[in-house]
C-alpha cells in the first residue's frame, strides 16, 4: 500500500471514559471486533471490520478521567512530514493542540484545531499507514467538517493541504467539497441555528453499513440517539447518530444511492 497523498483522511479514533461500553456499542452497530490493548500505548485498542483495521478506541489518559464534554471522533489527515504540517497549521491561524509525537514505529501523530474550532489529527504513517479498508461495511467512508465559521475553514484547509474546493449548486445549504486531484476527500458543512449552541464544531465521520435502518435500530436500542434521517441521497442512504457517550457519527449504505448527484462548481 503506497503512502497516502497528503490531506487524505487516513484514520479515526475516539476517547471513551467507558471503553467496554464503547466496544459493546460499536461492536453491535458496526460489527467491529477489537484487538488487544497494550498499556505501553495507553490501552489504544484497534477496531476491525472483517479482519481489517478500521478505527480505534482509547480510554482517557491518566488524570484525564473527567474528560471535558462528550466523546468525539477524531479524523486524521495524512502528512508526509507532521512537523512541517504543524508549522503550516500555525502559519494559517490554526492551533497545534499536541505537538508531533512519534508512536513507536507506527508513525507520528499530531492534534490540531482550525481557526473555527474544529479539532482534527495529523498522521505521518510508519508501520501503521492508516485504514486497511474503506467503504465496506464497518469501515470509514466519508467525513464532513461541521463549522460555524465556514469561510475560515475554506481558507485554512486548502492552505495547509493541497485541496481544491467545489461548491454544490444548492441555494438551501452552504456546503463545499474538498478535492485532492480527481478525488473528493472531505466535505465542509456550515452549522445553522438548528445546532444547539453547546454543540461544538466537529468532524462528522461516516461509517459504512449494509443496512442503515437496521444499524439505526440497533444503535437506539443500545442507548444511541438518532439525530437525523435515515434519508435517501444521491450518495447513499444515511443517518446521523450520537453514541451513548455523546460521540456523533453517521452511517451510510453507499449501495442505496437514489437521485441525481448535484451540480458542482470549482471555487478554487
């Protein structure tokens, strides 16, 4: 597997106070199995779909037990040089929350925040290159930056990564797509008044499922909250959920696309 192009979403993880509860929930909803966790790496526990690594769950670090606010999924973007990317983040008005840190021979990670408050990660792959599968049941498929300051996101992300921006021709919503070469890799959605003020800006990660309605039923039975949908779209049938510990995510069946894909215009 070649090194991921710079700016490609390449990994996702989340911190949970109740790690066993998170494993039960995602195991039931997404069919994940879990690897052994080692104390050497803070009990970082990889999740697998059909034997392929697709995400990770981790308990709070010592002294972080009362972690601030609900859990949140963190999306990592690929970088060939995490230190250089951290400098670009600072130079363009972002904040480095955790300096680039080498994790054994797995790779180098960094955590950052864009000028509008969206937290994301950087991953410079070593032995661990990132997702071993995407867009199959249980695996990552897509992500969108949800922000109250869309202009800041649209200036920041293409300055840090080699993104080009496309706008969807739809007057009803402020939505952009970030492209790498010919590939669309990330969406950007403006948060409207429908989002309560206490909901921080975040990256909404989509996981693939074989049946959205079934996944929603399992999630809500296990204490998850349905936030939106399920609805049909030209990209698949999807729904937005929060898990019992407050982490937001979406599920999508990409085989159930309905309707014509919207027109898009290059804006960068």
